[in-house]
């Protein structure tokens, strides 16, 4: 459960910071705000909390349909990554990718570790937060990169390499 709450807060921060960065580097501000408010994972979290809080049942048909759709999500995103990935671009973007990987796979977990140690938090939440902060770059970044015409090659290579290297850093 700790991982879910950590992941939810990271998803909210992801939406906020991603929309700000997209607005600064590649998009119309009104469009970015509209897209941020209509970002489906944000609404999914909101509805999940409401349904859970009020103990609302989804029903067999809706629950089964959502289950099938959720099982198709990761393969579709991986297919999208594979179509976007160009191994030559991995070589050409290596310095930018190295900075991104250092920040995501090493700096973030060390920073979380230091903050939690300073706050004297040593429960399961501490371990989950450090572990989750060292996870590879989310595929949502590629989706935003494609939608807003940003550097898809850099994002694809960063996701690809972070997925491979997280085995070592985790």
C-alpha cells in the first residue's frame, strides 16, 4: 500500500512538472493546462479514491473490461517505445541520457535516503520510497514527448537505458 501512495504522489508531481516543462519548451500554455486537467491517470486516481471511500462496486462487466484494458496497456506502451527507439540516437544522445540516468537512478534514491534518514523515518515507508525513487523512467514521459512534439529520440533512449540499468541500481 505504501508503494501505491508513493506512486500516486509521484504521478501527481509528474503531471504538474511535465505540464510546466511542456509549456516552457514546446507548447501552447492553454493547451497544456487543458491537457493537464484532462489527463486520464489523474481522473483515474480521483475516481478510484471516490469509489474506494464510498465503497462503490464496479460490477462484473465494468471490472472485467477494465481488467482487459489494463493488461493491454504495458504491451502497447512497449510497442510504442520500440517503434520510437533508434539505436543510433542512443549513441548520439549519450551525454544527455547519461545526465538523465544519473539523476533518476542514482541522485533521486540517494536524496530520498538522506531526507528520510534526516527525518528519522525507518519504517517500511522508508524502504518503499527509496526503492520507488530508483525505478526506471516512466513510459508516460514518452507519451507526453510524442504528444507535444518534443525530443522523442532522447526520451526513448533514456527510457530504454534506464529500464536496463535499473536492474543494477535497484
